[in-house]
C-alpha cells in the first residue's frame, strides 16, 4: 500500500472502513500530499505486519483529526517523517504505539506547528539511532515529557527541538548521549525555555554542537546545567542572508 494515495491533493473524503490490511507490510507514503483531507479514520486498519510507516501522513496539511486508535506498530522499524507538515493537527495521542523495534524517528513531527498536546509516553526508543529534527518546528508545544527516553543507541540529535519556540519546560533529560555524534542546532530557537538540565549528557570535542543553543534566551544560557564546558560554537546564531 506504499504510495497508494500519494499526491491526491484534491481528495477531501476517504472511506477506508472496508480495507483489509492484515497482510500489508509497507505503508510508506500512503497518504503523502493528501493536503485537502481534514479527517482520516483508520480505526479499522490492522497493522500487525507493517514494518514501514515513513512519510505516511507527510504534508497532510489540512488534517485536523487522524484516528490511529487501532494501530499496532510492534513490527514497525521506520517512522521517519511520519507526520511532517501536518500543520492543522492540534493534538495527537500515540501513547499506545509500540516502538521497541523502531530505528528511525527523524523528522517524525517536523513542522507540526499547531500541535499543542502530544502524548508519546509509551514510546520505547531503545533501538532508535536517528532522532534528528524529531520535534523541529513544533512551535505550539509548551511542554514535553521525554525524561524516560533511553537514548544510548542514538547517533544523531541534530535539530531535534529546533524552533520549539513555546516550549517552557523539558523535564530532566536523562539522556545517554555516549553514541551521539551530532547535536547541531538541537535547541536552536527554543526561546521560551528558561533552564535545562544536561547533567547526564556526554559531550566531547568530536561532537558537532554548532548552534546548539542559538536564538535561545540569555536566561537559559546562564542556567544550563552541564558537567562539560560548552564552547562558543554552541551559542552561535545562523548568519542572516
């Protein structure tokens, strides 16, 4: 079912209640670019065998409600760009998602600028390697509880919270960053954050920390808790063109 409705930009309604999805393995790009769909009821979907959900709702710009209550994600390994550009989504409850086999969550919620409530408290990320841009541009999110994330395999956290400009609190980030190589722009533009605890972070000279706290408040910069010294590269702003 990959690419099934890809680019159906004028499609306003879709009834999938009779679909038999029991044997489907690939749902990547399935609704990509369905920019006129306002609601999508997938409660009848059986996804027990699906391994790829990357780009499935990519740029579903008008979608205000996506019913994923029946989704079984226990075999999924790829969730990259899953909700990219879902500008109209205001809340999303994915607490039932089984993510223990997922390795890629890059750009998963990238550009979900209206998202005010995001429940991912059931996420098991112990096998995730790439989290770059995961929440990039989620500018309406005010809080996010990911303190339980087990990140010891993650290699890329670049742009992870970039431009989360309403985020006031990130509960203690007990992140294991020993495998992380890239933290470029990780908190860039998090202008509402007042303090952050990175005391569990491991940062060495080989890490890319350019722009890590660019466009953040001076108050935050003065309250960063870290056992490693962050050099000036971490506080640079992008050069204006």
